[in-house]
C-alpha cells in the first residue's frame, strides 16, 4: 500500500504541536533514544560516528541530526514532511547540514552513499519495512550500519485503543501485526520479531545486536500512558536493532 500521501499530510498537520510538546525534552540533550529518552551513552547503539557519512531516516525537527552535525559528523536529514523539515531548518543553528524531502521506501540517494543509516521512531516506523529496509541497505556502503529504534510487538499488542494506554492485557493478535491505522488515514508499521529478522536478513544485513531499552522505574514516557507506570521496566517497549552490511 502507498501510505506516503496520507503520512505526509498527517505530519504536516501535527508538526507544530508535536515539536511544541516534545522538543523541550528531546532537543535539549543530544542523542536520546525512544519514548523514555535513554541516552545513547548508556546503550551505545550508535557509538562513535566521527568521520562517517550519516543519514537520518525521518529526522523530524533534526534533534539527532543537529547534535551529530555539532560533533563534526557529515549528516543528512531526510523527512517526508515539509513542515518537519521547516522546523529542522529553523532549529539548525551554526552546524549546518543538508535536509532532503523524501520517503524511506524511495530513498533519493545512490548506492553505497552512507556509512550509517539510522532512525528513532522515524522512517522504519512510518514506511513498509519490506520496502524501506532494502532501500537503507542499498544506500549503505559495505561495512556500513543500519541502526533503528521502533516500538516492540509487546507494546503494540498490549495497547488499549479505547483507553489510549498500554496495559497488561493482550489487546491485539501478535500474528496480526503489520499495519497500524493512525489519524487522518495515515499508517504506521509493526512486525513480529521473526518478521523483522526475515526482512533484515532478506536485505542482506547482518544482525549484530537487539537492544531492548529498559528505563529505570519512575522514568516518564514522553509519548504514551502506561498502566502500570513502570510497564517498560517490566516488559520491552522498544526494539533497538543494530545491523551492518557485509
């Protein structure tokens, strides 16, 4: 299915509100992963990118990209939404980096262009993985890495739509995970563990690690309500995949 037009419309509509709510947290400190803003220094998923050419899939307002650019990394920020790219341009500051409008499933870059492709709830949450992962692998140089953070299947199957929160009760069928209907006919995507492995391996990538970020009790979730509040300390809310292209 082509979810690009509806997803673009949604993010153009919600960009300003999203940035007002979340940028004070994710824009204040560099390199924070996921719903619980866990520092990469604790997880070491991205690691040292000095001297690397980097692509962020779904850069939003560029919180990650501008932090990497400030470190001297050669980074390109890609996003589907022109409103998100405008926010990234306004927030760029002194460390300038290129911004490109495009979709993760149709990357406008040549093969072997980047040493690292990454996203944090970006392009690999909002594009069909069976299309976007091969595109990421295509633009990676040999030895390059694909690192990305998405919601875990646990989180999705326990999400109670009526209550707008994650609970301890299974709400959806695990084997029914694929597309998730969002507002305005937009679509996000989720796979089972096995399907993620098959998509990554099918794109010729080697899985180096699967990090399940575990926040400490009392760490706030900046995006969703959970019941109990320490849900993500007890069950994995996110999957942080670390892969490379041989």
